[in-house]
C-alpha cells in the first residue's frame, strides 16, 4: 500500500504532467487543470487503497470506493480531506484499524468544498482543527483576535480585487488553486518570523500572518509567493523537482537556516514568480507613482533572492527532468 512518495499523491493513473502546463507565467486554465488533476489523483489513490483493503475489511473498501468515485466524478473537497488521506495511509501501514476507520469516517462525512474563497482565522471554530493539525506537523503558529482578522480580511479582499484588475491571469490561477486562507501569527515571544505558509498535505490552503502584510502590494506579493509553492506541488505529482537527499542542507535565499535542495528550488522559483507579479503590476495603469516605485523595489529584492537561489541550484542540485523543465522556463523569463 505505497501511495505517498516524495510528498505527492500517487494512484493508478498518474502520468508525467503535460509540459504545456509547466509554463512560467500564470494561467487560470492551468490552475483549474491542476486542481482537477489533484482531486482526480486523490480519488485514484483512494481507489487503489480500496483494492488493497478487500481482504482486510470489505466495508472499509466499499466506503473508500464510494469516495473515490465521487472524486473521479468532479467532487471537490476542502484541504483537511487531503490531510486525512495521508493520515489514513499511515494508519493502514501501521495496521491501526481503529484510527483508520475514524479517519475514513472523517473523509466520508466531510462537507464539499465551498465554491467561494473561504477566509477564516486561527481562533475560529472552522479553522481550529486545520491549525491543530499543522502544529502537529511542527508549524509554529498561534491564534489571532477576531478584530485583527476582520481588519486584515478587508485589506486582503482589496488586494484580490486589485490583482483581478491588474493581473487577471495570476488572480485566476491563484483562485483556482487556493480555496481556503487562514490568518495566523507566530506564538508570543517566538523568535521565528512567520509570514505565510502552504503544505503539500493540505491542497488548496494558504496561511497568512496579518502583521507582516499591511499594504495591498505586499499582500499580492505574498499571495504570489505562497500560491507558487502550491503550484509546484501540483506540478510534481509524478516526479519530484530534485534528487538531492533531504539530509543535505544548503544556504537558502529566503531563510536564515539552511534548507534541503527541494526547499532551495521552491524558494528560487517563488522568488521569480514574485518578481513577475511586482514587475507586471508596476507596468499596469492601476498603481499610483509611489505604489509603482514600491512594486519595483520589491521586484528588485525578489530578483536578488532568485539569483542567490539559482547560484546554489546550479552548483549543487541534481535536478529531475521535471525540475529542469520548470526551472528553465523561469530562467528564460527572468533573463528576458
């Protein structure tokens, strides 16, 4: 029952991604395709699990097949369901049938994903279970107040509206991939500075820290950043970006601590996408003169981070075919 490899979903139907969806510039159609593919592969993986479970529990097998068929017929589920899938696989591999049955019930009883973007905060009942799961994964986050959440949500929606006007394809791609945003902060007294996060086990989820993103341009940049991590997750269902072992650590352009090469690749790619977003919005007619200067200054920093990360990749990375193709498209745009 091997269904998790290199942080990706694996099922009966996984093929290498079409090279046409590996383009660098954002595309709403590509975002929708990846979202569909991820859900289909989740269904395929659950179907594969169902086949393996027939000798163990016909009831569990039948329940898994029911969910698998729904997913393969365009059902859409919230991020927590993807997390429960990974936990279910772990429980089955450990032969913990009681936990597996509870996780399967959670998957079966999950409500469909809301059609509109959900914005909540740690401290709200809707978001608390997801956040508790993330803390179990080692993420250091804490609740925020209702007042802070409401104030930032207003700014977030203004930023999304500006993005839709000035960068329509980026807006379409992000909203096709991201369906839940949870506002959090770092724990009191924690020296770790938390800006935002995404996690491959929670497809469709972004975390943002309101304290670090107050202006619309800063919010647009962090959305481009975190959604680009999700984009890379979606592009690497069949093959990772690098072959370097996670035990080998390198200097990161976006982190003080050293990171595995996969993290360096992600940081480099998302820096390029942040640069694209800031340069593209600076060239639009939607900004004031001061905002345009701010966007160009942010793009300059993004370019510097990209160059630093690329230098590490070129010196040390063992890229897969997918990693080579995706990076080459970023390099082409950054050099244009």
